[in-house]
C-alpha cells in the first residue's frame, strides 16, 4: 500500500492523470504563440556552421533574462547557460544552432532568403533544413519552464547552444574550450532531434547505438597523364579510380561481419577536362559509416589497402601512389550511444506522459551526430538523444507512412509541423530533465 501510494505520488508529480490538470502541458500550450514567433524568426534568419552569432545572441539573452549565468563565445559561437539550484545531479541539455547551405524551397511565408559563404568558400543559400531552429526554440521553452519550476528540482542545469553540428566541429570546439572544466561537469546529457521519419508529435527512441561513426574520406588517385590517342604512354587515373570504386564495394559485402552495420559510399568522382586528354589524377570523395570502432578501422584500413593495391596492379610508380586522407572540413563524428539506465528511465516517463501510442522504439540511424562527444568525453556519465516526429499529419497520411515519398532532413522541402515538434519536445525535455533533477 505504501509502495503503491508513493508510486502514485511520484507519477502524480511528473504525469498528472488525464482527467486532472496537466500544468506542464498547459504552460507549454500557453507559451506556444510566443515560441512560434521566435521559431519563425530563427527560421527566416539561419546561419551557417560556426557563424551562429545572431542565433546564439537570442538564446543567451533569453537565458540571462531567466536568471541563468550565461557565457557566450564558448567554442567560437557556443552559449553555456548555467542554473545552480542546490546539490544534486548536473544535467547538460543541448540544442544545436547551425543551418545548412541549402536553397529553401518550402514556400513557407517565413522561408529563408539568406545567403552566405560555406566553409568550402562557396556562395550559397542558407536554410534550417535539419530543423535546428525547432531545437533552439525548444531550448528557450525548456529554459523558461525549468526556471519557473525551480522549486520542484535541485541540482545544476547546464544548457548549451552548440555551434557547427553539421560540420562535426561544434561539440569538439566547446569541449576543447573548457566545457567540462570551466563549467559544472555534467553527470547526465540529453538532447533531441526533430525527425522526418516520424509523424508530428511522436517520440522515437533507440537503445544503445543510435547514430553512426561518420568519416569523410578524400581519395586522390594519381596516374600519369597524356594524349588520349596514346594511352600506352600514360597510366590512366580514370580507369584506375573506376577499378577502386568497384573494389571498394567488396569491403562491406565480403570483408565486414554482416551483423555489424557498415556503409562505404563514393559520393563524388571528378577527373579530367577534355575528351582527348588523359588527366594526371582523379578525385573521389567518400562517406564511411559504422557503429563500432572495429568496423570503422576495418573500413578505413580497407580503403587505403584497396587504393594502393589497385594502383600497384595498374603499374603506377611508387611515388604516385594514391593519397588517402580524412576530409578536414567534415570532421569525423563518432557514433552516438544511448546509455541504458537513463534511456530506460526516461522512456518510462515518456510513456506515462504521452501514452504508448506516441512513444516508439525506432531503428538506429546511419546518420551522424556530434552529440556523441559529450558522453565520449566522460563515459561515466549517462546520455540520451531521442527523436521528435515532425512530419505534418496530413502529409504523413497522404504518403501512407512511406517516408521515401516524403522530404528527408536536409531536403530544401523539409517543413516540419513546428508547433507539434516544439510543443512535444518541450514537454519531453522537461519531463526528462525532471526525471534526473526532480525532487523525489
Ligand atoms: Zn543535419
Ligand atoms: Zn541536425
């Protein structure tokens, strides 16, 4: 009886019964008009990776107003907002702030018309095509709720606005700039990402590995150029690079353990300028994905071995062997791992709040996320990233739930049901935060 009563009290504190008032849901609902104004402004004013000054300023100003201690410029444009509220756990909540070099084609009234220069020096349109504007707006909403609910929790809240997620630079930049030494060191880390594979308002979660190791490999295949009419005087890098591309297909199909996911994709193949000239070199750009360190090593070592082996077979001289390197602009993103205890306890709270129908276990993704770095910097901590569905209900139904018929994240057409994402994500993030920091 006692156990039952305390279980009921605990449930009541976090998840009021459907018939009773639900202060969190009511407050989030009341805040939505203000949040949507912030969202539309962020959406119309996207900023490229590591250039998120305006966005960071909006997060910093809001957190300061709410009584957080705010430090800007952490890891170049990152924001750290700390609220100390007595002894207890230290919870890091992250929102990423960067947009993508994509020309928006959603046709939304607040669509972005911004332009900028990418890291590669290319003039481009800019769009929040990954939905990081929903993450920032939710961050503000969560800061408001946690400040208002200060009497119901204890411990330390470290809310960060992270730059450069899309280029894999931001989390590392913040850690290198003293995130874990200049500020309270977290015991728990939580983030969410909007999802183009789930209907609006559905929460998705994955146990263990949730996102992949992502390596960007540059492969410079060198030959000996010359006249297209005299191939005997050359070592043709186009033929050689073609053989390398075909041989790479056996890495995953023949060398890798089928139980361990891996991807090797050649996304770019450039060589030559004219019909009758055999060029000096060909350039291949690859994305390489895995979950475990072992598979990652197998694939990266295999690429170097195959490139060299094929070059030897083609008779390329030793001083013209292929150059294999990791791309410097697209920094390696390690696999993201959801730890068991925090995942299980948070999913239980989500299920109580939203009901079983709105909480779905989803398969791990081969996409990457540098949120992984916060846990990897201290594996003694607990970490969780979850998904919040953003596909508008009518679009989901029209596609019959077939996500191949819907725009994906990074698509110029990705227009989430932002109200549903921000509302659901705010409730979920506050619920998750209260699970760690709430007075028991
Ligand atoms: Zn993205
Ligand atoms: Zn993203």
